[in-house]
C-alpha cells in the first residue's frame, strides 16, 4: 500500500511539471492554433537562467528560501521576455501565412535554441545548485514526501490558481478569451490582439520556466537538450486533456506523469521494461488521436484560451 | 556567378584534402621524426569529466616524455579529438585520426560503448589502440590490435560482490542499471553472478536510460524489497541524481558502484546523499607509495585538482605506449603491436601492468568509501592467483597478509 501511495506521489510530482508546461502549449494553441514546438526549450531556458542567476547573485553557496524565490521569479521574468521575443521575431512575421509555415518555423526555433545553447555552453550536463534545504517527511509506513516535492506541488497549484484568476477575473484575461474565440472579431472590437498574443506567450513561458527551476531542485542535472522529451510529453498531456483547454492541460499532465511512473514501478511485473517510460506517453497520444481526438475535456468546454 | 562559386568551393575542398594528406604523410611508419599519437574522448558530452581527465593524464605523460628527450630521441605529439560521448562520433573521429592525421597509435576511450565503436577502425587499419579505462571485456575482443591498461568488468563486478558479501555482510542486493550502456550491463551480469555464487540474493533489478529525469519510480520499487545494498553500475551524471533521490525516499542502505562514479561532478549532483556509499576503482590517491604521491603532486601542480583514476589511467596508457615504441624501435603497426603485447611488469601509477594473452591488464582493484567529497581507501582486492606485492601494490601500512582480501579499516557502516 505505501509503495502504491509512494508511486502516486512520484507520478504526481513529475505530472505537475508536465502540467505547468502543457499550460503554455494549450494557451498558445487556443489563441493562434499553433503548436509552439519551441515551448519545451523555454523550460530548458528557464532552468539555465535559474542556474546562472543562482551563481551570479551568490545564492549557489547555500540553500536559502529568499534565494529560491528570487531565482524562481527572476527566471520566470527572463523566460517570459524570451518567449515574447520568439513570438515577436519568429512567429509574428509569418502569422498571416498558412498554418504549416508557422509550425515549421516553431520547429526551426526549437532547433535554433537547442543548438545555440549547445554551441555556447556545451552539451555536458551541469549541476544545478541546491536552493532548498532537502528533507523528507514520512507520511505513513514507508511512504515519504520530500521538501522539493512539496515545493513542486505548492508552487504549481499557486501558479495555476493565479492563471485561472488572470483569465477569468481580469480585463486582459477577458481579452485573451475574446482573441481565442475569434481573432478578427476581437480586433474589430478594439482589442490590441498583438499585445494579447505577446502576453499569452509571456504567461506560458513564465510557467514553463517555473517548471524548469522546480525540476532542477528535484533533479539537479540540467543540459541544453533536457527540454526535448519533457516538452514532447507535455505536448501529449495538452492533447490528452484537450488542446486549447486549460483544466484539460493540468489533468493531462498529471495523468501522463502517473502513467509514466506506474510503467516504471509496476511494468516489470507484467513484462513491460522500465525503458518504456517514454514510449507510454506517445502510445497515449496515438490512442487519444484514434478514439477521442478532442481530448478528455476538449469537446464539452467552450472557453478556449 | 553560381558556376564560379561552385568551382571555387571544389577547389578549396581539393586544397584542403591535399593539405591534410601532406601533413600526416611524413610521420607514418618510420623510425624518425615526430611520433603522432591520437587521443579521442568525450570532451563536451554527458561524460565529459571522463574525457577531460584522461586527456589531462595523457598530455602530462607526453610532456614528461618530451622533456626527458622523447622516445629514442623522437618527440611525441598528441592530436586530440572530441567524440561528444557518442559511439557514432567516436567511430568518425577515430577514422579521421587514422586516415588524415596518420597517427601511429590511438588512445581512448573511457566508456566501453564508445571504445567498441572506434576499435574496429583501428583494427582494420592495423593501428594499435590502447584504451585507458574501458572495462567491458568485449572491447579487446574486437581484434589483436586492441589493448587496455585497466582491469575488466568480470573482476570489477566480483570485487564489489565480494566486498558487499564479506565486508558489508549484505545478503540481499538490488541492482539499478543503465539499460543502454554495455559497461553497466556487463557489470550487472558479473556482480549478479558473483553475488549469487557467494550465497547472496538479488531481490530486485531495475533499469534506467542515460538522460532520464526521474528515478523515483525504480527506487520505490527497490525500496519495497528492502535490500541491504543497492548496486548502481552507472556513470556519474545519473548516479549523482539517483543517490539524491534515493535519500529523498528514505533509502539509507549504501549504494555500491564502479569506476564510472569517479568524477568531480558526481558530488555537485549528489552532495551529502553520497556519504556512506562505496565504489570499486583503479587506484587510491591516498596510497602512500612514492610513485603515486609524486604523480598526485605533479598533477595537482599542473591542473590544480586531485587526479581521479581516469587521469591516472590516461597517464599510464601513454607511458605504456611510449615504453612499447622504445622497445620496438619503430612505430610500424605490426611491430608496435607485438611490443605492446609483450609489456610485462610495467610500473604504472595504477599498479603493475602486465598485458595478458587477451590484451587485458591484470591488476588489483581498490574499494573506496565516499564521504564528504572524498574517497576513503577501504581495501585492495587482488585477482585470483595474483599475490599482493609489498613493493608495488597499494597497501596501507603494515597489514600485508597473504589473503586475497586485504582490509585496511573496518567499514563503519555495514
């Protein structure tokens, strides 16, 4: 029993990270009908910005709560700017062309970011400094939860609530919903659609960057290609939940995280090797596309952001 | 315009090709002139600590040889290539070194998977290759031009099994292996066989792949079988994280590993979580023998850091090669090959090196305990039939019993 609970906690932890990244995919899709394939790399950029901030500001020497908060927020701001820049210089110029053009541009941007980082910093993994005094709390039996896991849960829930508030309770959120409903009508109503799109990219990128810094507390190994697989899984999570649907992205992320952990934890008992952990996400993608292309929550919910 | 550009491009390519051809041509297979030796290793990839340490060791040995007047009066030049830790790239750079740079011998790699990819190129060209630290047995089985100056995994796996069973009194072991690495799979098999032979039991076996982000799924499954020790024969990048996540899950039994753990980045990733773990390795920097202490001091003076085992093996590989060229009197492939094969009782930093009929070195291994960023010497374990030799083998003080296992200090944390 405690093993099962432990695997559930493990799955929810990585699921929460997938959910944070999936939110960015789903928001951008909701507004532009664009799969932003560079989004996984923003998660990587977030981790690296956090890494350099921690060293530059002198927080790398010892764990402090203050340092963690500053690094987290700093990385979110810088990555938001990077996300906006990508939108401004790569996607906006090609937005009026066929959707395929933007999609290919996105793949190009993704490769560009990855290889720029490899060229500048090398492909060797780096060790992210510990910003959180690690401790484990025993729940019952053997089931334990660590501080970094609590941090991931806490911060993700906080950010998701914040996002919900922005979208439903603020003026800019209303504008976002209007743009996602119909871009041209929104423009006719006097909404500055370029600014709204820019803001959406900033929000999504900040969430992905938070995911990057949080994972780095859980697993300190960061490298320029870390965003590829994680980004793809988050994309699958967004599709599973129903792309364009915000609660769907969170649900999808958590489900993918749990599915992956259970394949690792219990797969061997039924003859599935642990190395299938990455394959399970894509198997889910194929099943979703075959049997429920709208995703779990995609068909019933109207508001898309 | 376009045609002129194409013509220009072709011309530059041709000039380039010719230039490369000429550069190497003079040194090949002669008895005079500079001796060009190729080194390939992971300088920028996932195991770059390995490649850089080994390169440091090789370069230091080459400089010392040159300062002492070279080999038979000939200077040594090292041409180094980066394989980024990828087997396919290792094969490419090995080909480049052999065909373009006309090297007389090839040094590298650390990771067995990369050595296995490059070795066929050296074998086909009849260029002797010495791997400083690839421990998988298959590496030297590629052909009669492939050598190594380290022990092999059947021995390394057995050393840890012996230590776990005899010294740590472990009865139940779990294994966590890197699924795609020949090194890790080989060690797993040999550890498992030896541990079972001693009477132990393998209670759980889990696998991961390089670059995985999360290991808690596997570790939770292992924890449910409550093993006495967990054998993790992987490379430092993943192992550091595994150690950290194991502690987060409340797993407090020691993790055991091999020489793949020996890198400074291990500590950046794992930190205090690594305290109390044990590894098997090629040598110990704490060894009081004068040759080791001189090497450690020289290396520190040159690179401002403590040499890990891979640096020491790189140093030894270069010196074994130099010694062989000296004895052969030539750098011609077949004669040099024979000279390397005849290496007997060469006094290396990592122990006395004798090349056996399978082109492997027969050497003892040390067991080290990890504590606060240090590797603390525990004991030396000798291969069967090899007697501890007080003059050359690492020993700690007066305790030189004739038994195969030579305890230096009792483990405090079984």
